[in-house]
C-alpha cells in the first residue's frame, strides 16, 4: 500500500541472453521508461568485489582469474540487491529489471 492508501503491484522482468545481445541497453531503457530499478548481475558483482569482506574478496578472486563466480555467490549478491533496492515494503512498488547471463 502506498502513502495514498492505494495498493500497487510491481512487475519484475529478467533478461537472460549472451554477451553483446543488448540486454543491458534494453533493460536500462525499459527501467527508465517504467521508473523501476535496474539490476545488472555483472555490475552487482563488480560492486560487491570493491566492497571487500568475505563475499566480496571471494568474488574478486574468481574475477581476477577470469573464472565464473559460483552460482551460490551470484545468488547471494543478487538476493541482497533485490532486498536492499526492491523490497516489497517499498511504498512505490516499483519492482525491478534484472539483467543476467547466469
């Protein structure tokens, strides 16, 4: 329920496609048009790596070796971002667009 007492529903989109297919470009454009959150798994992993800590350091190690970050780590990073930015408690109920290669 938002501040006006109206119930708002959010719509979530996930774009999954190979590198260079335009998912980041189109996801960002759609997010701006809809006024929703834009989450890129690659961007989220880079930010997590810069933050450090146990998870961030582990993510950095995989990235530095040019290896894929294990699914369980990716899931943890993505779920944290969704919880922080796109909570159902958000009065705007804006949802999210998730761009992923995983």
